[in-house]
């Protein structure tokens, strides 16, 4: 790339932001937007704002090519996890997603990447064979199973998952009605420590370098990719959140996986 792309990241201080930051800083000119600020970036590229306050966002979007929206409540970075309070999720995940898309559209940004979540489909884990695939017990596994892809019926079992589905749908709306390209990244089991955890982590782990690779491929995807949803997962033996769509469309090639 002859000239570095200008990338604005919201929520860079979170678990996913920290996992992605080394690869993004190496490749792009990064600006950051958060309520508390971000260390290690020039002052003129650090914006303190609240995604729920649309007017406070506008200065950060000037001259930006792509926005990566990681700001949210209810995920790995939240003290209450997926049980975060409704009012906070309303402000951050629903109003915040709208505000980011609306300001990006007004500012002439070319693409917005919205961090979605495996929580959009966690209801599958209440059913077999997925219940066994995420079990922490030593259970007998089936010989094969149907994959859950980006177009399978959503099955949220938390309000957090519902808010992430809202993000996907409003992203589709902006992709259909504006010049924005909007891509949803369904981030799976990715924690602060770059190794798979028990249970769900054994099935749907995403290593930091696989998540970095996929995110870069989305950022740099051709402009005619107006809307899509991709699962961020490594190639795990028990995998059921299907990453084949990302492989086919983007050339994603996971380097890691739980064997």
C-alpha cells in the first residue's frame, strides 16, 4: 500500500481492540475514539467522545477512510459480561451503532466494520449436537454436524445478542440506502489471553493472529463488497460457527485451531 489508509477505531482499549492493535498500527494510520482516551497514539489522533452522543463523534471522522466500531457494552470487556444492563447496551450498542453509521455516512467514509458477536447464535448451544461440542465434560462427539453459517437463523439468548443483531440489520440498511459499505464481523471466542478456553472456546476459538488477518482482509476488501457478515473463527476440530464464507469471499486462511 503506497499511502497508508486512515482507520478510526472505536473501543480500542477493549479486549478485541488490544488483540488487533499491533497488526492495525503496523499497516494503517490509526485514530482512536473512546470515552477515556487511548495511550500510545499522537494527541491529534485521540478523540474522547461517547458513541451515544452523535455530535461528539463528528471531529474524529474527518479524513477517515474506514471505521472499525468495537465500542459496545455486554462483551468480553464488560464487567458484567453479556448481562450488562439494558440501558447501557441501548446507549452503546444500539444508539451508538446508529450514530457511528450516520456520522460515517455524513463524513464520506467508505466502509464501516461493525463488531458483531457469537451471541447472535448462542441459542444453538442449548441443542444437540452443539451442546456436546461446547461441553466442558468428556462427552462423546458426533461424527459430523451441520454448520451454523452467517445465514442460519439467529438464536440470541441474551439481550446483548439481540443488540448485536440490531447492529447487523441497521448495517444492512445503510449499505442498501447509502454509499457506505458495511461489513459485520461476528467475533467468536477471543479473550485477553491468546489461547482457547474450555467449552465454547474449544469449538469456536479465534486466535489473535487469525482475527487480525480476517480484519485486515475486510478493511482492504474491494469496494463493491457492500454488505456482508463473516464469522471470526480459527480452524478448530469442534468448529460449528462456519468460517468457510470468509475463506471463499475474502481468501481468509486461518493459521490456528484447536485440534
